[in-house]
């Protein structure tokens, strides 16, 4: 069988398994929420509302139904592409996710780009003189950023740049004195579009200003992973036989590195990027909380506190589906790029 | 290798140049954005709090933040002024109550219009109240007391009550009952309208997201117009960010809700040094301990009394809240009728020791007392640890406190199951009336002697009642004047003697403003009067 048909079969198998994985995750979350202590009625009404009011709200929200009935209803909704309504404000869960997910994706993408640029630059910088000062600094940078507790780093950055120096806002996603752009929920894109259309750039400037600290902190914290991964893989590639062969053919060192060693060293980095993207879709909770970034992880944390069952289930299902999709896509790209991969 | 070094040098230069360019660009962006913000914020104020708002529908709102917002964009029939007096707002006068106490009529103000231009009248008020009764999350506030709602004239509202209730005006001051435009809510009569609001208040809501709201003065407002050009409410998720936002000048006013105590104290000190302006509202939130009275060891009234005498509120208030929360020996806040500031005994370790001895402790035997605190409330944890240390120091041979933290929602779920020997909780009435403090703690639908089997007392985790107590609570709801105050004090004295609860401290809302903003003021319901805030004109 040809490699192409193998690849298609592999893709089909992965795609067929994806709904099963999402169903398993959704069922697990459904059960865990019900097993966990706490009651949404308490979260909504407090513990002192009259019993009749509590019972009425419980019936209104369908929480008086047997567990199997609630589960059946949940699965039925899921199969029809519905995620139900939030218990706290009866808003469709899809609408809540539509509001929060773009914020997390925007933060994640900018942070990832920053992490990749900085991380790869740092990882590449030591290649000229292994064990030299630059290489040592790059290693320390990689270990240091990876080891820093995100909440601590975020708070220190916030304290220095927002509170002490006053250069950047302490939190939020948009200046409170401006009306945020409407549309897709991606403020960066929307405000860029508005700027191109009207020639007024204050929305874009406000968006960038609020994005710098959270994306910068997250990006720098993630960049260490890229730096270390590239450094190790590039070192391994430079010591390999095919690089020696290239050198012996008289190729220049720059060409050897850029054309022969780097592409091979970047393959594992691509896998790491996939894993990082997957984790960022779920949001960088501590970063979002510290910078009051209204993303999906922040929303999920609140929903758990409020025991908002449909919202927690909905967010987890959507995030799980996205993570599965990204993982499949990355696996596929790696499989296409690396002829050594067997499936 | 040499070539690689050559390759690295331009790369490093390029990276440095890019980083420098980006930094310069961003710095420019920041300055530019700052200028734009200033331009947009002329005479507008930024007010920050920790309160993210899920819904602006009065029927669905229940959080402090939502109530604060609604109080600025809506007008209830009555309002409680900063002095604690009830004042007609959209009503013309105080309610007229029939001789049997079962019919209440309210004359409504004429010439008032909703933000969408719809005239305000009795039909609009009936629509609002019936909608709240049908879908309101807190519908029991009205539903437990009101049989029916109707209009007996274009500007006269009539409420038929289930039983006499003297505090109708304070009840109608609840922001959840703020009138809504029947035109705007026609399609939302049976469901929430979460992101829009059309009422009669001094501000219109012109932008809403859960983290940010913009209020602009309503040109057609019937009353005194706001003193500022608008308010931008913003929610920041953590205390440090809020504190930093005020101290860096990024926000004009900061509300104390959910702000860490030490940061509140730092802002308080700044206000004392005239670096900020500070305003304090009426203390309407109480912190108290609930004692499980139907299980050992606290089923003994003597032991409960001993614990009451073992609580050094003054030291705890100083250590835990740096003096920001006043010690409380009363279940009814002092600003309300019927409060009895000395109903519970003060700290007396000598008397406490005598009672512990009577119960068989202190003679080589020590009472091990479990105390549960809400782990997600920082001041609760500090209280538990401080009291534990205080008891170890003063009565260490008689009693020791075993402290355990539990997440709040989990704790609430188990409260009515009698899971906690002693737990620290807080409470704030839905509207300022003493009944809202006593009934939720002492009400009992079914009792057996001193044990409450079903009702508010059981749900609060104390399971305590007393013959005649429920009747006394119901009688107090129908009384007014000195007779009611005397009855409320008597109820509290009886409760204090049995000690099913221990009041601990009193929480007052605070707000801090930059020097160029006027001093923040609160109404009698504990809400910041946003419309009173004004700037001196100096730019931020």
C-alpha cells in the first residue's frame, strides 16, 4: 500500500476515535461534577433561601430529575450540537463560550508566537559555540523560565510594569474608557480592521497595550521549552552522520545548519508546539486570573465555583474537542514531514 | 564553526533591532492609547471592583456587583438614604396600609419615563413585579409575603399580602424590584434579558460585558442629574490588581468588595494621610459562628455560653481585620431598628473557665472543639487561626480549637445536614430590615422542644429553636415602631442566652477615590452613590 493511502487510513482512524474521546471526557466530567460536593442551588441562592424557593429553582433547572435522566438529556443535547443553558444567568453555554474562547485563543496565539520567536532564537544562539557563554546563558534561560511559577512571575511583572512604573494596565482586555470592538471576539483583529477602515488606531493601541503583559509573561514562560528543545535537538543533529557527510562534501557551515540540521531539529519542536497549543486552548488559568483576562479558563474556574454544571460541561467538551483536533492535526503534519514515521 | 558564528552575529543584531523596535513602538502605543483614553474619559470616571456581572436583569441578579450596577441604572419605588431613613423615589409617599394590614397601596410618581421613552405607570410596575414573581431568582422575597399585585388606577399600585408585613417600604427598596419598561421587556417577560437594561435610573446602560459596563447620564431623568459625565465600571479578578489599579491611578474609584484586608488597611492609611478619599457605607453584613446545638458537645447550653465568653472579639478584630471590622455582639446591625449592641456577652475568660469547669473540663481534660472555616475566604482562615491561638494562650488547659478549611459552596451544601460543630459564616439581608437577619437564622417551620427539625435554623446549621420564638418572629413582621424594636431586642436576648450563634464582626462597605474625585458616599442599602461622584476637573 502506498504511503498516501496509509496516511489517509491513519487520519480516518484518528478522526473516528475523536468523538469517542470527547464522549468519554464529557461523561467523566458529567459524573465528577455530580459526585463532587456542593450544590448549584446553594451557589445561586445561598443556603438560607426558603425550601420551597430552592425546590422550585431545582425543578426549573432540571436538577430534580434522576441522574440517568439528566445524563440522557445532556447526551441528547450534545448530539444535536447544543450545550444547554448556564445555570447562573440562563445564557446559552455556546454564547458564553463564544465570548470567552476568542480571548483565550488571542492570548494563546500571541504568547505562542512570542514563545516560539524568543525560544528558538535563544535555542539557536548557542549553536556556534557549545558550552560557551551564550550557550550557558541560553540553558539558564530555558531552565529558569520553565521553573518559574507562573502566578509569581505574573504578579511580579504586573507589580513592576503596571503598578510601580505605570507603563501598562494592570489587567483587563480593553481600556475601560473605550467600547470594545464587536464581531468575532478577537479584539486584535477587529480593532486592526476598524483601524484600517477608519484610520483611528486607538482601539488597536488599547488592545495591544492590554495584551503586552499577559502575552509577554506567558510567552516568556513558554519560551524556555522551545529554547531547550531546539538546543538539544540541534546539538544532536549537528553530531549526526548526515551532517558530517554534508560538511565533508564541502558545504558551508551556515548551509549545513540551516538546510540540513535545522529542519530535522525542528520536527520535535513541532510536536512540542502542538502540545503547547493544546494546553493553551484550555487557557493559562493563572495568567488569566492574575491579569483579569476574561478567557475560557477564567470562566471555567468561576463556573466550577458556582457549580454551573452545564457551563462546566460545555467548556470542557469544547476544549476537549479542540485539543483532540489540534493533536490530530499536529500528528498528521509530523507524519507528513517525517518519512521515518510509521503508522 | 566560524561561519556559524558569522551567521549568529547578524541574527543577534536583527533580533535586538526587532526587540528594540517593538519596545519603542509599544511605548509609543501606550502613550497614544493613554491620550485617547484621557480624551474619551473627560468627566467620566472609572470605578473598579472585583465583581464580574453575569446578568443585569433584576430578576436574575443576586451578586453585589449586579446590585451596585442596578442601583445606578434603575430606580426602586423607595430608597434608603445615607442616614438610614426610607425615602420615596418612584413612589410619591410611604405605602398606605389597610386596617387589617393585608392591603398596601402605593401612589406612583407621574411624568417619569423609561430610558426607551415608555411612560412609567402602575401597569409598568405590575408588569415588573409579576415578572419578578414568575422568574425571579429571589422571587421568594416578594412571593412569601405578597398574594397578588394589581393597578387600581393609572398611578396607583395595590399589593394584597398573605399576612401583615410592616416593612413593605424597605422591601420595595430592593433593587431587584426596580421597574422595567414593558415595551423593552415584552419579549423577555418569561426569561432573562442579561445584557441590556431599560429602567428609569439616572444612568443608561450603553455597553455591557461581564467585565466592563458603561453608564451614561440619562437626559430624560426625572430627578437630580448625575454629577459626572458617566461611569465606566470595570472588574479586575484579583485583589492585587485592584489595589495596583488604584495606586497607579489607572482607576478613579475602588470598591472594597473582596479586597484583601491588608490592602484595605493600606488604602485606609493612605486616606488618613490625605492621599486618597475614603467613604464608608452602613455596616449591613455580619460575620457569625453557627453552633450545632443538637449534638454533643455543644448541645449543652452551659458549654455554648462558655464559648461565647471565650471569644475576644476586640483582639481578633484588630489582629485579623486590622480594626476594619467592628466587633459585634448582636445579630441585627446597629443601623437597623431593634438592634441590641450588648445582647451577647463580652470576652470574660474567668467566667468562661468557671463554666468549662462546671462542664468537667480544665481538670486535666480539655474540650476539643472543631471549627470549620471557608477556605476561599482569607479573613475566615485568619479568624480561625487567631482564635485558636487566643484560646491556647488564655484557656489552653480547658479548650482547644481544631480548625478545618472547606470550600464555601461545599460547606453550604452540608450545613443543613448538621455536619459542622462550629462554622464561621456571614450574612447580609436582601434589604435593610431586622427580619432579614433574624428570620434566616432563627426561623423554624417545625420544632420539637428546643430542636428545630425543619426551617431556616436547621438550614443555618444550628438546629436551635424555642417554644414561641417563631410566633414572636411573625409578630415582629407585622409590628412597627417602639413595640417592634422592643420585641426584636427580646428575641435577641433570648437567643443570646441560648447561644446557638455567636456574632463576631460587622462588615461595612468602603470605597476609595483619587484626590481629584469627590468623597465616595453610600446609600442606606450599602451601595455606592455613583451619581454623586464628581471630579475636580484636573486630568487623570
